């Protein structure tokens, strides 16, 4: 819906834009911060993931409302947890919008995808038996409408009445439908592969800790 | 795999690009004939393998016949016809009636009041009859009605036998000029210089309606909505729809000065004037569906292939060609046929064998003939669109593999192929789906707010019309007086043209996006219609007949 034309929401001054970016970036760092030091490999992997998905979003931008980021956020949340999923969503929104067009709507896109990542972390999309495709498809369908709904709030600048907002939402339904079909396709084609890609291998320290711990119990 | 996937998704964007073939590329110049003096004020006529052209405004007003290679076959003149002869030639096929039988012939009405039936093969006068002259004689379009021809004379209308030219009756009307006759089930319609619309039954009993809209200088058009006329006033014109059964004016659409002769095909009507060429769709009402800035004041050629060709009646001007795409959009491009200057005669098109001919003539009294050989095999190869064919192949491939996977129990791959197929299909129908949805939505839930108010400083002529306001560098630029625009984009284009403001836009998958206005791009432009913010693309946002559109930079 946010791609509908003629509506941009409140206009930001250059200073407000910078502040907005700083706030978003701070959120991402806060979400990624951890008391224990992360291995450099983890950080590189996260950076690669964010850049790749941002690039795909930029490349696919000419196709109306087909959003690969939505399913990606869902699965990153499912595999890496709510904090890293939300950080991923915020960074992808910021970086891709740097090329597509930055503005007030970036906040809502970041919030939309972050909330989807959090939902993904709670929905048990990946269980001990593997990737649950049916549940992922259901979640991606709901995520399409949820994301578009959240982003639609970006048009509220005090001049739009409730009725106009509802009409705006109604006009966007075909776009929501397209987002939904796109999400389903991504989930079916790439969901399993992407989930395995995100699967965390236990580090040597973790293996050692597990082994020692189990021996201690035995002893 | 990922690359292939992305490529497949981009295919619809590739096939969305259309290629247009310029008229100049498909037509070649055949021959021309320079009459040296006078004007070609009305359309040539092709009949009996010969091309007939009438010239006037010189010492020897005449009808001249040529073969298809440009050789002059015969020449018939009428020195008494001293004014511009603009009554179109009328071809009559051989037949018989109560008055007798008649051969193939061409009827010619002269400004001297003379009406002649000529043999197309050699120009022999088969019969002639004289009508009244009050300064001018016959100037309008004659009409065929069974075994009779109905002739608009200078101050009346008469019915004449085709067999011998015998007058059946003549009824006095108002003074007429270029006022052709239209035949309908109940009789005949015609207009006059005082703005009366006349209806006559087949025995000559007349009823007149004072429309008070201006001079009616064409044959009225019979449409489903009513009788359509384009009346000429002192400073403009009015396209009007009249209901003859209860004598009421149903519609009045303001238009530009000096109207052209309107033309009808089925439910569609084309009108012209010194400002615009319009296309109307007439069912229960006549609705303007296209307005294209173009200066035309004479005849408009509308051909079987849907193309419209009209002369631009300006000094140093040329012809305009208009293409209708799927009955939806009318596009315009100028064509250079090597004739420049004023012109009011419509070109004609006809085919002989595999060759189609287009013939132009204008006020320079030069006739130019173009031909186009229809190379069926070549054109079919040129029209082969590999993008579309490839997409169709992919769709069928996905459909087939989906079925195969379903039947073989490979559910995972069935879901993969069918989801991709669904996505491609949704992307293909999406532009139409989105447009139709928006239109239906707007119709179901019309916006009621109207905070954009009339500015007292605006001229009264803008009252009841469409108005556009541009906020450029803090200054409002307003323009009004527009009619017939259905969407914001069309209205905005017209306003920019009128204000000579540059407008750049880009077509995206969800409609036209306005990139810059008057060179100002900024962070985009947004619009409101009657005070309500636009929430979809400008071309999908509907405007009504009195909408005020405001464009503001973001």
C-alpha cells in the first residue's frame, strides 16, 4: 500500500531524517548488543545477510509490492531470535530505502518487519523435525497484510480523516493480495533453504561445554 | 536458480513495452497532382476504379478523375460556381425505384445551386437540377435515402429521385452553410445558421427546435444518447445532445472555437475544433473519453482499421493521425505527407488488391497519394513477440509440471510450481485488477469532502468546469475551463499544456507517477481532488465535471 502514489506522509527536514536514521541505527545496535562478545563470523554473517536481502529488495523494487524482506524477516526471527530478527529488519529497511527512497515511511517499514521477525521467533516455524512449511505459509500470508497495515499508518499526517484512511486501506487490497502471493512463493521456494542457511552450528566452545557438563553430571 | 527466478518475475515488465510503427514507415509516396490554383476543400472519392477530386475557389471549379497511377481520365467543370465548393461528393450505386432506374453515378452539389449526377467512368452529366441561390448554393453533405437523394439547399431541403433528379418536395428552412443532412428512421435532420435543428419527415413536413447554441454547420449525428450536434458560437462551441422526442437538450459540453465536422462510428463520436480533438462514447449519455490538443476545423477521416486522420487547419501545418488502442486510449502523432498549410479535406483510404491507398488534398490544391503494400507474411513475422511467446511457454510449462507433480504425488514441487504460476498470473493481471478495483471502490464509496473552494478571482468561464492549481515555489498557478477529463492525470496534462508548464512522468506497474512539474522534482508531488488527498496514482484517480485538482510539492 505504501507504494500508492500521491501520498507521502509528513515531510521530514534533512535534520529530522538524520535523527531518524540515528535512532533506527541505535535500535539495531541495541538489539544486536550482547554481554558476551560475538564471534567475528557471526557479525560478518549478519552483515552479509542484511546486505544480500537489501540488494534483493532493491533489485525487485520495480515489481509492485512483491516483498522478499517480509518472509526473510519471518525466518530470521524464527532461526536467530527476536532481537537479531528485529535488528535485521531495521537494517534492511534503512539500507534498501537508502537506494529506493528514504523518509518517514522507513520507520513504519522497519517497525512492520521487526514485528514480523518477533512474531516469527514465537511461532515455532522451525521445530526439531525441521521447517514447518504449512505454518510458515500461514504466517507469511498474515504477515503480508500486517506489514501493509502497519506501513499504511505512515500516511497519517493530521490531514487524513478516519474514513479516508479506511478508503486508503481498501484501495490497497489488491497490493496486499499481491504481497501475499509473493510471500507464499518465497516461503514455498526458499523457506526450507533459507532456514537451513540460518541454522546456527554450535561453536567448539559450546560443544566442549556440553560434553564437560554432561560428564560432570555423570560423575 | 535464484537468477532464473528473478528473471521470470521481470518478464511482465519487459512485455509491457509496446512498439509503435510510425505511419511514415509503412506508407510510401506514390504520386501527386498539382492543380496549380484553387482549393481541395472536401474529401476525394474513390469509385469505379477512379479517384475523383473536386477543386474550387479558382476560375474553373471542377471535378477531376484520375486512375490509380495519377493519369487524368476526365474533367468536369462548372464556371458558375464561384465560391468554395465544400459539399462532399456522393457515390451512388446503380439501382431502381418508382422514378425509374439509375446507373452508378456521382452526385455533385455546387455553390451555384446546381446539383449534377455524373457518370464516374467519363464525367458525363446524367441529370441535373437547380436549387435556390442566396449568395451561396449547395454547401452541405447530401444524403442517400433509398431511391432518393436528400439535398440541403441554401435555404431549405429537398428530396429528389435518383433516377432523374425530379424534385419530390422542397421545404424551406433557415439559411444554411455546410449544413449536411442526416437520415434516420423517421426522416431527416439538419441544422442552420441561426442555430435551429430541423427535423423533416419523409413527406417534407418540418419541425424546428431553436437550440440557441450557435450555428449548426454539419450533418447532425444520430447516437444512442440522442441527436449530437457541435454548434459554433462566436467565441467557442458546444457539443450538445438533443432528444427530439421531447425537444430537450440533454447534454451541453463546452468546446473550442470553429468546430470541425463530427464523425460517428457505432457508439463512438469524434469531434474537432481549434483547440482539441475529442472522442466521445455515446450510450445512454455521451461521455468525453479522450481530449487531445489539435487544431482541426473541417472533415475528419475515420477508417476501418480504427485510425483517425485529420487535417490541421493552420499555416505551415500538417496532418494528425490518431490511433485507438483497444477502444481505450487515443494517441496522437503528427505525420508528414509533404503538404503544408491550411486544410479542411479529410484524407481517404481504400484498398485495391493487396495495396491500400491513402489520398490527401489541402488548400494548396495539391493531391498526394500514398500506398502501402500489405505484406502479410512479413508483418506477421515482425509482430512475433518473443517476450510474450516466452512467457506463454513458461506459463504452460509451469501448468504442465504442476499437474505432473500433483499426479505423481510430489507435493512439495507441486506447491513450488503452482505458487510461481500463481505469482506470474497475478502480476500479469495486476495493473487491470488494481485499476478496476480502484474505480469500483471509488464508485461504491465516493468521497464527500469538498474543502477546495471556488476562488472569486477566477473567471466566470471556469464555473462548472474542471480546474487545476499548481503550487510552484509558493505561488499558485491556476487554470480552468476544462471539460471531459475523467482522471487527474489527463486533466493535469491538459492544464500543463495550457499553462506551458513542463510535466514529466513515468509509467509504473501501478500507474503514472508524476516526477516533476515545471522542472521541480523535489521529493515528489502529491495531489488533492476537491480537497481530498489523492491516494492512488493520478491516472486512476477519477475527477468529476467540476473537480478542482491541486498539485503541491512534497
